[in-house]
C-alpha cells in the first residue's frame, strides 16, 4: 500500500508539474513574470521528485539496496541543487508580488521577461555552482566504519556521520552557503510580505483587498509549507529519539510538499484552474 501510494503521488506530481510547464509555454496570456517563475519552480520540483521517489520505490520493493559512494554523492548533489533553486524561485516570486502590489506603475518596466530570464539563469547557475563547491570538498573525505545509511536517500548528515575525516570544513561551507541560500531568502520573503500586507490594508475597497490577497495566497501557502518542513528537518537539534521524526519529516518534505505545491497553484489560481478544466473537458468530449 505504501508503494502504491508513493507511485500515485509521483505520477500526480509529475503530471501536474508538466501541465503547468506546458500551459505556461503554450498559452500566450501566461507569458508573464509570475507564471514564468512558476514554470521554473515546477522544473525544480520535477528534478527534486525524480531524484528521490523512484529510488525510494525501489528501496521499498527490495527492502534496502546498495548504492555506490559516487551514486550517493550524485543524489545529494541533485537534491541540493533543486532545493536551492526552489528557495530562490520562491524568493523571486515574492519579489514579483511585491512589485505588482506595492509599485504597480513600475511593474512593466522593472519585471520584463528578459530581466526575469536573466534572473532565472543566474539562479540555476548559482544553485549548481554553490553546491558543486561543497560536493568537491565532500569527495575528498574518506569513509570508513559502518556502510549502512539509516535513511531512504543520501542526505548530508548520514554522509558526514560515515566519514572518518575531519568534516569541520564541509560543515563550515554548508553554514556559509546556507546564509545566502536559505536565511536571506527567508528574511526577504517575510519583509516583502509585511510590506505587501501593509499596502493591501491601505486599499479602501474590500473587493480590492480580496483581489490583492488572492494573488498572494497560493505563493504564501507554498512558502509556509516549504520553510516549515525545511526548518524542522535541518534546524531543530538532532538526537537519537528524533531520528524517526526526522525521517518522517523528510518524507513530508520530499514527497508531500512537491505534490502540494503544484496542486495549490493549480486549484487556487483561477487562470490555471480554468485552463485545466477546459483541458479535462476537451479530453472527455473527444473520448
């Protein structure tokens, strides 16, 4: 049952993200900064789930498996790149909403598609490059002792626990990179939404307030889910009793969150929802 549930989650996650990508690419009226960043977020989500869930399904079937050190490091690299990219794209989406609501007159000039494309390229390059620096240092470590990882994917903590080398430099690098990748984006998102809420509350009409809030609700829901699970996994102190909780939260982060994000954007976004309903209706009509 667990295998079937995960397989269904993987299929739904991929299908919804592919739908978002195709809709943004093919629909001319969706060629806006908000939907462009949404398509990039969907790409990061697909990269994330394809890296984790298929291997998890295989582990369930064979009840454990063997993975090489290179394979383990590669999985961690792809996991880190997609996580970093997702953090940056959520930040860019909050900036997009901030400009649209707080500085609407300058929105067209500030958030051109060419500018958004450059931001996306920089985001992907930085995500790959920053993680590669850590991976290079990780590959210099020597691993000894037990070769059993009590986890369902290769995360940083179990890798460092199996190293007999000095891991202080790797931990320092991770801490330094976490500041621009996780801490600053989180603070920036909070600051932009404080400013957005203040601006919305100054709108005189209730209809205008409701419309402004509706444009941010989907993104804010995704941000809350993303950072709540991320903080629980990587910030809360670890001990032996927290191991099972950590794995459960990791399962929530790697399986449930990638499923919820595209569904939230699909169901709560009227334009995406209308496209989805028309597509389903067309399929039923010609079936």
